[in-house]
C-alpha cells in the first residue's frame, strides 16, 4: 500500500522536546501522532499544542512497552517514521533505579523497533545524548569520538539503544536509523505556552535557576568554581529547544530519503559557564538570582560542547537562537506557566 499519510509517530510527544517538535512537525506539513504515558508530563500540554498550532492533535496515553497498544496505533495510522523521545532522563535517579531505566529506555526502545518492523516502518529518529561520549574526552566532541565509557546508567541506556540501532540496521539495508545526540536543551516556545516543566525539584541548571528567579526555590547552588574554565564554573553547550526541534524536522526529511545509520550532534557549538548563564538569566528576569558556591557535583565534567560541522554540512542545520534568547524564552514560560491554556 502506498502511504499517502504524513503521519509521524512521536513517542514522548507531550514531553519538553517532543511537544516543541510536534509544533515544528505541523508547521512543516507532517501529522504527529503522539504517544506518552504522562510519567513526566501533563495532559494539558495537548491543549496548549492545539492552541499554538490551531490543529487537533492525535494523542494516545500509552506506555511504549505496551506492544499491543503500539501495534494497534501503527495499524491505524500507518506512519512514515517514528521520532522516539520517550525515556527517563535523570542521571542521579538512574544511579538509584537502574532497572527502571533499563526497562523504560532499553526494553521500551526494543519493543518499539519490533513493532516498527512488524508494520514495515523503515525510519527511526532517536533522542540520544552527549552523555554517550567517553567521560575522559575533551571538547569539542565530534560524532567520530569514542562512546560507551559512560559514568551512569542513564547514559548507558542511551549508548545501548544506539548500538542496538546500529546492529539492527546492519541486518536490513532498507532501514533509516538517525541518532541525534543532544547537548543541553533549554528555553521554550515564544508563545510561553509550552516549556520545560520537570516534576519535583529540577536537576538541571536552567529549570532550577528559573525556579529561584520566580521565588519557588530560595537559592541556586553552583556546583564548583574550581574547574579549569573561563571562570571556574562548569561549561556546557546550551541549545534552544526550538532550534533542536527544527533539527528533528530536517533529520526527518533526510531520513525519509536515505538509508543506513546517521549520527549527528545537536548543540550550539558554543560553551557557556554557569556564571555566564546566571548573568544572562538575571538580565532576562530583571532580578538578582540568589546563589552560593558549593562543592563539585559527583560525575560532572569541567566542559562539554559540540562540534556541529557534520550536521551543518550534511543537513544544513544550524542554531539560530543565542543564550539571551534561551533565557528570555525560558523566563516568559515561567511567568505564563499555570495560566489557563
Ligand atoms: P521529558 O521527560 O520532558 O519527555 C519525555 C517524555 O516521555 C515524557 O513526557 C514522559 O512522560 C514520556 N515517557 C517516558 N517514558 C515513557 C514510556 N515508557 N512510554 C511512553 N512515554 C514515556 O524529557 P525531554 O527533555 O523532552 O527529553 C526527551 C528525550 O531526549 C529523552 O529520551 C531524553 O533522554 C533525551 N535527552 C534529553 C536531554 C535534556 O537535557 N532534556 C538531553 C539529551 C537527551
Ligand atoms: C549544567 C551545568 C552543573 C545544576 C545533564 C545530563 C545530560 C543531559 C543534559 C539528558 C553543570 C551546573 C547544575 C545546579 C549547577 N540530560 N549546575 N547547579 O549535567 O551538563 O547534563 O542534562 O540527556 O545527560 O547529564 O546539565 O543542567 O545538570 O548542569 O551549578 O543546580 O550547571 O555542574 O556544570 P549537564 P545540568
């Protein structure tokens, strides 16, 4: 059957990156079919997506480990591709609950690939992470650098799924497997209607900083100022979530015209220190953000940022938004959050 649909399965579609990607998919003529078990997102994101896009969006509250549910969704919608965001992503939590992370991230991905194969869906785009790069490497990281010497179970689940995809692609030359290694996604859609909304106390810098700026949390702890970096604080590659989402649409366009395994870094290619981010966020929110220097966080590296030449040359993707845009859009979302959608 020739598929006339432009249906794209989006697992984890109500999550932070999935929801922003849903907007970009619709803007580019695709029809996202969202699957999410709401383990780290809220159903009202769907209403907000409908408001932003003016479209009714198909959503299934399902776990990707429910193969029967996946099977019926694929049978009904005959997707062209799958963009696979669904996953648990908290590094510290993964150390305490490794079996939960392997079940969710690895077994879930394997079940998804099984169902794709059963329905002859050839294209998969996977949310991987810069965490897969060996911990002893120095930036800028290129896609050719070694992976797998990872310091935590979360990163190992990402590495394992990457290796699974490569091994499966080696058995079927018609498959198109795209691995996107994200660095540090931050920011929010310009509408202020969707953004990063982690449940509980945030682990990551910008959502934590945002809660201090809004008064929800008292003070930001800066994990160490004795690294060999521009000002002693940790340097990371922050990428606006909308730039990241647009990268997925470009990867999808490419995936539908190609086969084999393609791996790309999605980052800004620039590194900013904690203090630089703090300064930009204070400009965005117009307040001084209380903070204190504490000891290093176990497992942290001094600096991480991407070499993005490969994605620029092969896909023509490049970030368009800078650190101030990221902080301003994040702050607008924080101010609007909780308002009626
Ligand atoms: P998120 O938690 O906001 O989104 C993930 C979504 O997947 C959530 O809505 C959650 O409810 C859903 N989900 C989780 N397990 C599921 C399951 N078994 N079945 C169905 N739905 C499930 O996270 P995010 O920041 O949007 O990240 C999306 C993906 O990108 C994740 O795989 C994450 O590991 C990866 N990633 C994120 C970052 C980052 O800093 N945000 C960096 C690198 C990679
Ligand atoms: C950024 C910088 C901290 C919080 C993590 C995961 C990675 C990926 C992205 C999923 C570091 C400092 C942070 C705070 C701080 N997620 N910091 N005070 O660690 O680069 O990457 O998120 O794939 O896998 O490891 O991001 O935002 O936690 O930290 O000083 O309260 O901010 O030390 O230098 P990280 P982060």
